[in-house]
C-alpha cells in the first residue's frame, strides 16, 4: 500500500503494530502491564461509538 492510498485508520493500525512490537521486546511483567493498557485504550475507543466515516 502506498502513502497515497493510506487512510487515517491505516496509520492507526501501523502505529498499533509498532507499539505492539516494542511491547513484545519488554520483560514479561512489563509486557503484561503494557498490553493491559493497550487493551483498555482499545476498549475505550470501541465503547465510545462508531469510528468517523471518511467523506466521499
């Protein structure tokens, strides 16, 4: 995928993947805490409602 076809959601996904890769390199106890934080943030976003739809 090129930058020309990337959407904001793609950027969010890329950021999440990068964040998860950093977390996976941490010691187990730190990893568990960091993954719990990611879980809480994602749950809060989902519970906040539908994602904004791009304008046509």
